[in-house]
C-alpha cells in the first residue's frame, strides 16, 4: 500500500517542482514559525492529511470507499498552494523592507516557471455554444432535436458524448447515467457495455439499442458492412457530426416509444 501511495504521489506531481516547494515550506514553517497558533493549525492539518494518504490501513479503507483508480484525489485535501504561499509570505515579511519587493518578484517568477501554462497543454478547447460543451456534442443534440420536432426521445451514445449531453440539454433522455448508473439493468446494462467497449460491435449495439427502443443511436462512423448491421435493426442514418454518425430508429421518432419516456 505504501508503494501504491508513493506511485500516486509521483504521478500526481509529475515533473513539477511544487512537491519540493511544499516540503521546503513545511520545513520552514515547522522550524521557524511553529510558535504561531495559526501555523500550528495549518501544520497539524497538512500532516494529518499526509498521514491518512500514506498510512497503509487508512489508504486501503479510502481506496475501497472511493476506488483505487481515483485515490490520487485525496491529495486535493492537501492545501499545497496555500501552504507554499503562507511560507513565502512569512519569509518575505521577515526580511528588510527594501528586499521584500525583490523577493516577491523572485518567488512569483519561480512559481510561474515551475508551473505549466494549461492553455497550451491541450486541456482546453474553444467551443461555440453557451453551455461550453464540445461542439460535436452540441451538434449531435441539435440534429436529434431537429429530427424529433419537439417530441420526447431516447438517445444513446458512448460515455464521452453522454456525459455532456445532459449539460447541454437536460430534456434529452438517456437510457442510463454515468458509468451505467441510473437503474440500468438487463438490455440497458448490456447496451452500456457494448457502446463503451474498446472496439465497437455494431450488430450488438444496434440489437440492444433496438430492444431498449432508443430513438437515436450515436456511434463512431461505421464502414459499409457496419452500416448494414445497423440498418438490419431498423436504424437509419441521419447525418454525421465530427467523428460520430447519428442514427434514428424507424421512420420517425414516434414509431418506437420507450417506457422510459413516460407520457409524450
């Protein structure tokens, strides 16, 4: 468990200098500012969080509660930014007045140099909708809504698309929630696994989507054989949005009505 925790710690920080700044800040506060009551509270909290993160038994319990793959999120509870800022502020405050502006600029530059400019890291993309979801999701929703012409409909897509759909438009019905939650059993559960499989089996996706009576099916663009498999289950292609094809079940949205839609 200690080895796992160390692995999460290293992956969380990557090549950043901030874990070193955090250690230096803690040592400075512990050695030179431990007499201050507020500093003792900060140190006690940080060391408690680090103990819970690295101690094998608490780490095992927490991993069972939140999942091993996301255990690194416990490090969000360590206020590293605040602790570093506190230590630097205390250090600058204790220097002569003519040195304080110089140290402020120096430390600010060090922190800026040690971080990454996230706008150039591929984490953010400019989109053209007020909900700030990927444009491909907005396009899929608008295509289905236009075809449905005001009628309720059930739409199924992979985890990437479906996780944004209800953000863009809460009126769109989905057969399951994130990670297959929301009472997805039987055919709905199997449909979730099929549409999120590493490699699409279009025949199975179409089969289970038809059983659930999903009015619209969103899949990665199929080849000719896969199109025939979708059409065999009465799905007709409406259009293409980005890397996805949007299919409608039957000749109109009213031809198949799922019980999940309730009264239309």
